[in-house]
C-alpha cells in the first residue's frame, strides 16, 4: 500500500495551498492508496475529512489522522494516535519533547522526528536538545528518512540516523503546494484501514519502503540566504506560542496526562492474572 505520511492541507495548515480534495485527487493519479494528514499543531484538516468528506467522497482512499507537533526544544515531531483518542494537548504547541514522548506513548500512539537533519530549530539533530542528549532518539518509534523538500544530504543523514538507532523509516512529501504532492512515499507491506493498524506495524518494526523525487521549488530554494531570517522568525514564533499557551497546556495536562496514569501494558497483565 502506497501512502504519503507527511501532508499539509489548506483546511488545516495556513501555509498550505492545496485543498484536501485536490490533494487526494493528485495522490490517486500517482498511484497512492492513502495519506496521513499532519497539519501543524492542529487536527482541523482531518476534521474536514471526517465531517465533510468521509463516506461521501474518495471512498476508495484511506485518510489517517496525524499531526506535526512543534516542540519547545526538539523541532518538528510527527505524531500518530489511535483512532478515538482525543488529545487537545497535541493542538497546543510548545511541550518539551520528553513530555510529548510520554504523553503519546501513555495513550497508545507513536511518534518520530520530521526531517531530522534539516533546518536549525525545526529539525531535531540541529537543536540543543539533541546536542546535549542524542540518546533521546532511542525513545522514538520511527524516523522520517525521506522528505522530498529536503536536500540529498539531509535525507542521507536521516537514513543514517534511523539505521543507527534501529528505527522504522517513513517517507513523506511535506507538501504545501500542488507540485510537491506525491513526490515522496511510504510503501506498506499490507493495506491498513485505520491508525491502530499502522501503529501496530510500527510497533512490530515492520520494514517500510521509502523514497521519492526531490522537490526543487521550495521557499528555501527560491530565497536562498534570506531563508535564515525565516528560520529565526520561526524560533520567536514557537517560543512566543509556547509561553502564551503554557497556562492552557498545564490545565489540559492535569486532565489528559495525569502524573500517575494506568499503563496499558500494566492493564493487560493485570487482566491476564485475573483470568488465570
């Protein structure tokens, strides 16, 4: 099954120029059977699918729910949660990566760094968090090893990182424009119909085929050195958002991520003992 695991749609990402309907249409024309919507810090794009399109349009195409989360200290992280799990915290950017990992794993999800060897602040290997503790990589479930908006060197570094830490590799277009859609892919060895099935494959360390064709018309390519200004602007944007949302995150944390949650694994073994 051929899917795109890093997608931004107009209904969810303010910087995307592609509607969800157009995105799916282009992917289908290129032989894709599915996609994971990963808008920045929001599920709005997926909600548009769920409430306006699901069961009515593109019924032969699988749309899964994901998110690209902006951490306080480790850049952009792709997150996939089981269907039915509603985490408002994931729509409030600025958590430290260690807290994000705990939150996702406690609620049955998986996560991995997007474009891990890309721009400063946006990519984990170019953050202070990674410099001080590169072993944080052991706690992720997968690595985006191919992103068509990244350079060959960036993608090579990402693949090397995945191999070093024995992580599942995924590929995604990171598309924000029609011309970029479907230029990167992940091929699953068998079809999936929901997030839980994809999560299960990743937990089993199933090998995925990833690859694609580089997109050479990114904003970074067009503006050259001025791109650094955008990178630093992102840092201020993210830091400001983290501070503004800190109180709201703390309140949600008490509800969605209690200090001593019941571990699903613990529940499983407790149930087994009762049955025996």
